[in-house]
C-alpha cells in the first residue's frame, strides 16, 4: 500500500500580552501591550490505514489513550456535569467512537458560524435588538459591526464580555416571544439557522479571560 499522508493546515491566534502575563513570565515583559501576528502552520497528518500501519504502535497507542483521557476530562468539566460532584465518566462513554462523535458534532456546530450566517444574524439583531432589549438603535447598529467581524472582535478583550452579555439577553428575549409574533416568525423562518448561529456566537464570545471590559450598554 502507498502512504498518502495528508497536509493539515492550522492557525494560531493571539491576544495582546498583559502586564499580568509578563509578571508570571518575565520573558514576555518586552511584549506587553503587543499582539503576536497570527501564525499559520501545517503538518503531515494521517489519511489512510497505511499511514497508521507505518507509524509506531507505541506512539499511536500513547496518543489515542491521551485523547480518551482528554475526552474524559471534557465530560467532567461539561456544563451539564460540572455541578454534579458525583459524576464519573463511565467505561461505556470513554470509547473512540464516543469521543469521535463528540468531536465531529462540535466541528459541525462550528461550521454553523460563517461570514455569511454571521452577517444574516447581525442584520436580524440590528433590526430587532432595540425593540427587544430596550437599547438605542445606535447601540444595536454598533453591535451589528461586531457580530459581522466576530472572528476579530471575539479576541478583543474590550468587546468580548459586552457582546457575550448582549447575546445572552437577546437569546432570552427571543425565547420569551409569542410563537405567532412577527419577530419570532421571522427568526424561525429564515433560510439561515439563526438559532444555531446565535448559540455559536454566544460560544464564540464566551470562555475568555476578560480584562478592562467595556460596559454592555455600549453594544
């Protein structure tokens, strides 16, 4: 069999170096206030059974076991399990099949959020946030620009927490609408899965360490 290793393209993205980071790692002191440019990198991944057979079995087993351990830790930390201190991942749940299912479901969810779908949701938000949230139209319009360029703004500490708060408020407001209301009908009838995009955007602006966050009233 012929090996057909596949080139995997990756990207690393960075935040500005904070004074706190420099305090923990003095070597970063020269970069305080600076942001390292995005880094694109790649490696030769596995694309066939032949690739696996050519690899050391010891190496393959090591990383497969590490992946299952990481998946177990994800299960323990998951929102639905974190508050249950009695929860322990079962042997049945810690299989490659289950880990693969979870990973591919997460990847599918991430594809919900694209430039096109983000723009569609941003337009919907700008049109209705003022009414649903009782905020100035100018604030809704400002948030539209943030949502359209979510990739950049979700990494900016000054916008991240504010947008996360607004999106959660907006999600609550949508859920409280009557099913026969014009806004709810527009939300559910859209060709774009606005509900899925909203959930993905909330996730994109969540799980970040926020410093010097601006008020949600600005968005």
